[in-house]
C-alpha cells in the first residue's frame, strides 16, 4: 500500500493527502468495484473487532453508575444475561451505514483537501510577504497540517447527515437489555427505523443531528494529527509506507477520541433520550448539565476505556482486511 494513507480501514490516494492528483496515480488507480468490495470486508472486520467495545461504551454512557460497576462488569453482565449476541446488538446499522459513510468521507475529504489547497493555501503561499516563498516547489504544493485538519472537519460535517440516523438507530438497539426478542421494543434495525419514522417522522430519525455535527467537528484533530504523525514517521524512521499508515492512523485515532469523547457522551444521551412528551433533553446543554449533575466531570468520561481500547485494533484489522482483499482482486 505504498501509494495510500489509511483512515478507519479506508485507503486514501497519496495525491489526496498532498492536495493534488498526478496522472501516474490516476493511471494506477484500481477499478472502482475493487475498492468497494475491499471496503465491505474492511467494514466487516472493523465491526467484528470494534462493535463489542462500542456496545459496552454506549451502555456505560447511557446508564446510571449503579447499574454497572465498570467496563468489565458491563461485559460480564451482558454476556451472562444476553449471551454473545448481546455485545453485537445494533451491529447491522453501522455495517450498512459505514459502506455509505466511508464512501462519502473519502470523496468529500479528497474534494475539500483539493479545494483548500488550490484556493486557500497555495494562493496564500504565493504572496511575496509569506514565509512559504522559501519552501521548495514540492513543499509549496503540499497541503499543510492545518489544511488537513480543516478538510477533516468539513468532511466530518458532511458525513454527519448520513451518520446521524445510523448512529441513532444503533444506539437505541444497543440499550435494549432484554434477552428475549419478544420483550424488546425494537425487533431489529428495520423495525426501529420504521417505528421512529412512523412516530416522529424525519426529525425523529435524524434526532441528535446537531450533537453529531458537534462530535464530528473533532475530526479536525484526527486528520490534523494524522498528517503530523505521518510526516514525523517519514522524516525520523525507516518504516515502510504501510507501517507508517498503520501507526499514524492508530495514534491519530487515539488523539481524536481523547479530544472528542465528552461530546460523544452527550450525543449518546441525546440519541437514547425518549422522544415525544417524555423527552428529558430538549437541548444539548440540558444533556450536558444532567451528566455533570449525576457524576461530575467524571461523567463525561464514563465508558472511555472500552472506546480507547477499541480504536487501535479496530482500525488495524480493517487495514489488514482491506489490503488482503485488494491483493486478492488484483
């Protein structure tokens, strides 16, 4: 994968990383269906490894402290009462949704990088008073770290319009604690989607969109740190390009979750809030205040450990699956 950078199991053209495409890159680009098929297997690998961690995270985020003593207790209670299926509740929406979200993320991220580089940063560097006039021609063409961060934030906002309903359905399925399907409010993702739409219309499905937009604003730190880590590894190590992609992607994912986690806790509270007249949190700040009132500042970090542990292995397995399928299709 010498010509790619990776985020969440997706391969990004190196040219996109630098803000411009070369004819050589286009000529070597694989057929579109290959990337789509590989992306499906990447999503399956990411889901298989990461979803149990995500289920535990959501349950810790949305319950009273008295229900679970901690991540391990939550895992044990879930397995004991609901079996292995319990930690994979709500898995179907993200599996399907990630195929759409990853495609939109890749396309919008590449577009925003190019637009920012060509219309903002290169014109700025061309000014006689800008220090960039001392850079080499190759360096002038590269999008700076802040440009990657801005593109990531814009891509995060763009994909939020697909992510919000997917994450909303997933969260509601994940907090169904009944072992028997007959006792659950929602029998599955389709049933959940249908009931949300029937009872509350389009706004019901997109409940939590503003919280999702705020959460994905922190893609600024993900993509900015990804570029910084990538350049640091390139300049200071002899690692291969795939190894650099692996470590830079994993470390930047950790940076992202450290910076965004409190906003994710608030988002999950909003998405699992009863709709209609029983709604507890009509505004984002109402959910934030409720969390602080219950557990203080520690409430904003409840469930962080399974989330933090999930980020690196989920991305690593997605990368392994993606590369293996791409090699098999070539």
